[in-house]
């Protein structure tokens, strides 16, 4: 299953790599694609990942906010 999100606050590829690293550590995530320029993040997983887990991981990566697209 694919779920789209918007991540605000990323300014460079380094930001996207931090977000990617934290999301990959969330249980159930099979892949993640983060585009810092558009703010788009697509998470692939076997089952829907709880939004709270996604938000916590994004906050752990830095001063970013996430919304479900």
C-alpha cells in the first residue's frame, strides 16, 4: 500500500535524507521516497502505518511537520 504525505520545512537533500532514515526505521515501512523540493513523501507498507508513528518519526528527523496528502 502507498500513502502520500506532505512534509514542510525541508530545505535541501540533507533534510530529505534525515526524514528518509527516520521513516525507514518505523515498523512496517517497506520503502519511502522523499522529495525535499516538493515536500512530497510516499511511504510503501504492507498495512497502513498509524499517522502518529509517521509524525513522530518526521519530528525526530528535525524541525519538520507532516500532513497526509
